[in-house]
């Protein structure tokens, strides 16, 4: 049986920790961050866990989520600047920020309505809690992106329902389809990263904690809802492209008819 990781806090010391999770557009390269900032002590390389100062930890996921454990505001601001300097990392998505209260020193590990209680804080438990919160804020970003894509389709659907025809221009329609395809690609690319943490394979207690957190953040239901909306966007995009092709074909038919009519008129004029 593998040895238990050392506690990050003194055993039996009751502490209440504030967790803050952020999501950044794009991808975070943990190796590039470590190479650029070797002054931040690393407790784990994959996933990247830093201890920038005593009693404060930072969990970094490559799909763009960062979880701060007990970090003061100036430290979070400094790390935010450091992260945004990396190539491929976009702006922090303000609307996805989430917080969680974690109490260390409880009698047993427990996931409550709006807090988490842990018997002790070890590196493996920090990873389990961080991953669930990181996945939650990432899903929030994807939910917002998918909702925006659906909102763009609404005028198209409304015009088809109310007028029975496509009223948007071809360029506008193509932009809507392009935006939906871009969102779909981003979501599908990142959802494949939502794997079970390897720590759960070696510990039944950690597996139970991971399962409880999974249910707490409704990760399965939210992922399923996103997948359903993505399927709708794919179908709506395909149908919109078909409508555009049909409209273009009809336009070409009318152009051909008008050209033929013009030729007939010109021929009649010449033979008068």
C-alpha cells in the first residue's frame, strides 16, 4: 500500500480556507509557466500545484482553470498577471469566478450544501477538491458560450416560424454557423479533459470524496445538458446551411430565367 502523502497543514488543526476558482480563455501550459516562474515552489507537476507562500496553494489546470487556496488578494493579482503573460492564455472570464469554503480538521470528509469538510489537507485531497471546482468553472464558461450560440440562432428560428422564410443575409447566417462551430469545437475539445483524477484509483476514501464533489457541482447533469445543446447546434447549423444552399439555388434559377427572358426579348427586337 502506498504511503499517505504528508499533510499540508498540521494534523488536527481546525482551519477554514477560502477557495477561489477562475477560468481563462485558451489553454495554460504548466511547463511553460514553471519555466517562466521558477521562483514559485511546485508541489506537483501534473497537475501543477504551487505553494507561492506558506499556507497558500494554487492549482493550475491546462484547460484554463485555476484554483486559489487561502491566497490573499495581492497574491492572486500577481499570479493573474503572470498567467496572462503566457502565450495562448486569454483574459480571465469574469462571470465564471466561483468560491468554496473548505474546513480542515473535521471528524470526517463531507461535502455539504455550500462547503466541504476534510479531516486533513493533503496534496491528494487538495487535487481532488480543486479538480471538481476547476471543472465546474470551466463548465460555466462552456454553458455561457453555448447559450450565446443559441441566442444567435434565435432570430433565424423566429423568422422561420413567423414568416416561413429565411430573412437574415447570407453573410449573417454564415457568421452564426461559424460562431456555433467554433463554440462546439472548443467545448468538445475541452470536455475530453474531464477525466477521473488518478488519485481515486488508489484510495476508496478519495473515490468517495470525488464522487460526492461530482454530485455537488452537478458535473454529470451539466455536461449532459451541454452535449444536448451542442447536438442541437450541429443540427441547426446543418439545416441553416441547407436553407442557404436552397435559397442560392433558387436565386440562380431566377437569374437563369431572367437571362433567358432577356435573350428572347433581344432576339424579338432584332427580328422586328
